[in-house]
C-alpha cells in the first residue's frame, strides 16, 4: 500500500519554535514498522511553512496514497486543524482510507467518529503494532472487528474494539528516521536535533496527569542499544541535540546509569534535554557527574506547585524541600533547571499566585514554565475541575447551597475539552471558560474545592 503520514501544523508552542522544528516522533514510530512490512511510506510535515490546508491537499493528491494517517503529540488544540485537513483531503481523495491516532482521539474516539464521517478508523493507544494490523486488514479485506486497539463505525454506529496489549519490548519496533531530512530539523538555536523516547509511562500516581492512562505502565528500551542509536544519529546524520519525550526516563537508577555509561563510552558530543522528577535528581546525587558527562544540559522538573497541601491533593508525591535541593544539585553540576509551575489546582486569587511565584523564585531555577491546569476527563482530578467549570460557566446563576451533579459536570467538560488547549502531559494554557473569570476578587467556589482532606480550608470561607 501507499501510505501517507501527515503531521498537521500545530497552533500551540511545542514542536514548532521560530526557526526551529523538531521531527514528529509519533509518526516516525508508526512509519518504521510499516516500511518494514513492505508498504511505501511518505511523510508530509505540515509544520514547515506552516503548510496551509490547500497545500496539504495538493501534496496528498500528488502522491496518490491508498491510506492517510494523521497524528499529533496529544494536544487537544491540534484536533481542529487535523479535522479541517482530513475533511478537505477526503473530498479530494474520496477513496482514500483516513486513520487518526494519538492521545486525543484515543479518548474522544466516539465524538470524532460521530462528527467526522470521513475518518475511517481511529488507533487507540500505542500505534506501532495496531497500525500494522490495521493496514494489513485493509489491504487483505479482513474485518476491522478482528483488530484490537481501534475504533470504527459498525453499521453506522461508533464501536471500539478491546484495547490493544501494551508494547512490552520497545526495541521491537524501529523509528523510521529515513522518512525525514535531518538537515531540516533543529532546536536550541539551529542545532540539528531529533526527539526520542527511552521510556514510556510513569509509575507515579499524580491524579491530574493525562499520560498515565495512555501508556499504562513504565517501560524502557535496552539502555546500551539506545545509546548506540543516539551515537549513530550523531555520526551518520549530524544530529547535535537529543530531546527526550519521556515523561520520566530516570525511574530506574540502575538502568539509567547503564544508559549514561554506555553513551559516555560512545564518545559523541551530544546535547541532551528532557524532563524528569526532582526526587530522581536528588536520589541520583552521586551520579549526576555522569549525567553531565553524557551530555545533559537541561532538565524540566515537574514541580507543579509550591504548596505542600496542594502537592498532597494532586498526589504528586513530592516535597518543596526536595524541589529546592534538586535545583541546587543541577546547578552544582552545570545543568540548567526549568521548573514547571501550574495554577488552577485549587481556587486561587492573584495574591495566591504572587505568593506561590515568589516562593518558586526563591528556589532559584534557571527557567520557569508557567501553565494552567486543564484536566483531561479520563483523569481522577477531572471531576473536581468539571464541577468547578460548570459553576464558573453559570456564575450569574450561582446557588451557593447547590452542589453540581457529577453527570452534569462530565457533560460540560466533555464539551469544553474540544476547545480547550491541553499540553502533552498534565496541563497547558487554556482559553476556555476559565479565562472569563474576573481577574480580581475571590471567586465563589463549591465548598469541596475549598476544603482540604484534613478538613482545613486553604483560602478561607
């Protein structure tokens, strides 16, 4: 089959930074196994330009694909763009199979199949094996109902098959690096760059995280084999910078040390950037010199908040003292720290924001990434946020004695989730209903959002 992978241009910061572009790892991860199965595969990266809908239609028509696969890094804000492109291409190529994958369609498969009749099927969860089986079924005429991990229309109604088994051996599927021209992709001021994953998932139980349900459990690649792949990218493709897409690559100190030592042994001059937890940095104080020697230049630390009670509420499993120590340790080893700070976990005033930000600044991080939590509806944190959103959206009709029902809350957030901006992980900036709240003054709040687990109130009554 002729299979076209389309990376739709994204409206939010992430993979596109002025003059810098990172390759679409998810689509490359799908492409490699499909090439190995004998399919003819091409990638069109709409981020360059960025390409308009009309340009993408022209590119698709010119290549005459049998199937077109769309995907993105998981941001809800990318969905409207993909929907518009898929609709336009379906009109120009009515006989082409259109498949959509990623975090957003995994959880919103029903809404998409109802609203977008031009989508043939949705890949739910990890796509490497599911995409292979789906393409084989389409090519041979096998019923789609035989395939785990997809959703499609059965007699006109959306139907989801049983979830696919999570991939135990991440080294069983290769990245289709040959689909890109490495010279076009750069980061950190023009350095030739790629995005990689050493591991998938995270063992921690943060209740707001949108990634945990998607990846199921933490797994990692063979650390020595992975180090050799990075070294090959440097030597053969001129890659200078490696951006880790992992939620938490450092979970196992033993495995992580093997990787660091293997990469050091390769003697390649690479810049490594990525994310991890502050407590892992503190745990690894005795091997941070290996981090630096391997090439680590910056870590994003998911601190999220500076209030101990809030950290407990969201089950972060962290402490402010550890956050401070992690930043100190990174600086002592010449590694930049980027601290994340998320607002919106509890009802907050401007004074609360300033107080929290001042505390974060006292940790002395090198950079700060500020976000607003936008709960995914498949996370435990969703219900509280959903109740709060319903009340805020109807604040002119507030009844302080009324408790919003769970069903109404879920229905409201199911609607808002399509228009709000989600980050690739827990949260991102949003311009949904929450942005309409007055900037000053305390907001009326449902009682349960004010009361901590121990019964005390964070902001008072």
